[in-house]
C-alpha cells in the first residue's frame, strides 16, 4: 500500500471507526509486526485531540515461547495490573 492510502485509512479508523473525541483515551492492542501503522494511528489520534494513547504490543513468537517453556505456575498467577 502506498503511504497516502495508509494515512487515509488510519484517519478513517480514528475518525469514523473509533469516533475518537477530544480528551478521550485510546487503547490499541497491536501485534509488533504492525508497529509502523499502529504508530500512525496513534499520531493521528493525538492530532485529533486524544488525551493519551496506550499501546499494548503483542508478540506472537514470544507468546509461543512462553507457553512452551515457562513453568506452569506462571499461568496460575494473574497480576493485579492486568
């Protein structure tokens, strides 16, 4: 995709898809493979008046490693912040 099309698509997401209003928070869950596009959405959200943008990055390869190699006890705990 060309840069102009990606910019328009990100703007459409923020304005119509999310309908972000000035002063609102925006939380984005995104795979790290989409980092450039996610950052573009964040930039537009700030330009449209977002109070803050929080990005929760997901790494599928790391998640797989964790599920395969972490001790089972890790999956019995749920930190308060989550």
